[in-house]
């Protein structure tokens, strides 16, 4: 007798299907390797998103820093170098070819996307607003004016040094043309760097005196200027009619004043008893005046006024021999320390914050000495 299959309640079983009606493969455990791959992919995507978010935030912050500091200069330590090698005097007058006095300077860098973070992270760099560096000047005028300030500091240093040593020094003064205004008489007749010596035969001793002299003239009046085309350039004479500009007087009334259309600064040229020259290529501003003065005195003196020590100095020299404050003192202190100087002469009138920061940068390696004059 043939055996009959069991009665399964009318459920037809097909290959690969259980009696519950579910696919038998669904109950099989998942592949562990595939599970790990899925987890890794999830973690990778999460990490990638996080990295992208952080990168975007960093980039936005980077751009924000640049936008904030784009109108700043980064002032950093420059170098401290022997001043004696920059000074030339007649061989028969020279007592020391070398000098233990150093001059020091700073670097000025405009801010870009590429340097903003590095400058902010450098503890020796100070971010200074461009307006504090430029004042009324444009960026293109900064270097010419800085060079003129350097030239002036050399003249004052040479005069003071020789006077200190007992020599008689005469001076020729004038008004230095810093810049000219387009469409004015000055723009037509004078170039930047010209030195105005006299007005209608009367000597011009300073920029302030020139302004005072012009106040006595009327717009359109003819004047004669004697001037040098540049420092040490040829001397010329020119006559022209003064321009006119509208200004408010003390009562607020608008009046027309005579003007030439030039921005001028003081200029003095010493008439030395023998030639003294200073090579300041690549250095601008007036702050090397003290080191130049000491370097010339040392070069022409029989004794060693530095006493065998390496001494750095900074400060603008006034014609009366006083030492005036300068910029970038903390950064210059770093340069002095790096050069191995043991003493650093600095202006007496420097700000308290400058002194404090400079003392911090100097540490125990450099003694900072405040001076008010060369005497």
C-alpha cells in the first residue's frame, strides 16, 4: 500500500519556503563583514562631514581675520648692525674704523591672506593700524618720506656729533616738498623732493616759516622761488603766480588765500668742516639718529667710548641734542637681543607700555638704559 504524504492543511510547500510562509533566507544571519563595512562607511561619512564643517569654519575665520586686519601693518623685529661700517670720514681724521655701536630697525609688512595668521601668532610682531603708520600720507608716499626722514636724521647726527667734538658747523635750511597737489602751481614747477630755499629773496628756514610767509601774499600775486631740484641737486629759480583756495577764517567766514599746492616739511643741510657720509640704503625713518651720532663720535674719538661693550641705540635726534621717542621699541629690542648687544640706549620719553614690553623681550641678556640727550 502506497504511503500518502501528510496533510498540511492545503498549504503547498515550494522549494525554499517554510511552513510559516516566510522565505528561509530572511532568517539567515547577516554577513559580519558586510556589517562592519556599513558601520565604517557611516563613520567615514560622519567624519567627512565634520571635517568639511570644521574646514569651512576655519576658512571663514581666516577670511574674517584678513578682512579685519587688511588695513594694518605687521611690525616685526628687523636687524641690529654695526653703525661704524656705514659711516665714512676722512682717513686722516678717523681714529676707529670699526665701532661697537649698533643701529636697529623694524620690518613693516602689509597684511595678506598668506601672512595674517603667522603674524598674529608671532609674539614679537605688533599689528599696527595703517593710519598710525601713514598719517596723512598715501602708501606710495611712505617710502620717499621715510627716506627723507632718514636723510634728515643723518644731517642732524653729523651736526651734533661734530659740534660735540668741538667743530663749528653751519647750516642751510629750507622746506622739503613732500608732495604736490594736482592742478596747482607746485605741481607744475616742483617735483617731490625739491628743497625750497628762498621766497622773493628771503631765506626759508622751515616749513612753518614758508606757510607764514605765504600768508602775506594775495592769490594770483607773482612770486619768485629759489630751490634745489633734490637733495644735493642743481639750484634753480622760478617765478609764477600764486594759486587760490577757499578757507574759513577765525570767524567762520570763507575767504580766498594764496597757496602753492605743496605739502612741505622742515629740511636742514649742515655745512661740515670736512666730509662725513652715512650709507643708509634700505633703512628709513629718523630713529637711527642716536646711533649715527654716537657712531660718528666714536669714529673720530681717540678713546673707546663704548668701553669694549656692544651697545645698541635708537632714538630720533632733535637739533638741540635731545633724544625723541620712536616707534617699534619692543621689536627693536628683540633685534638687539638677537645681535648679542649687552646694552640698549632708548629714548627717555618712550611710553610706559613700550618700556614694559621691551624689558620683557630683553630679559636678562640686555640692559635697557633710558637717555634724554647725548651729553
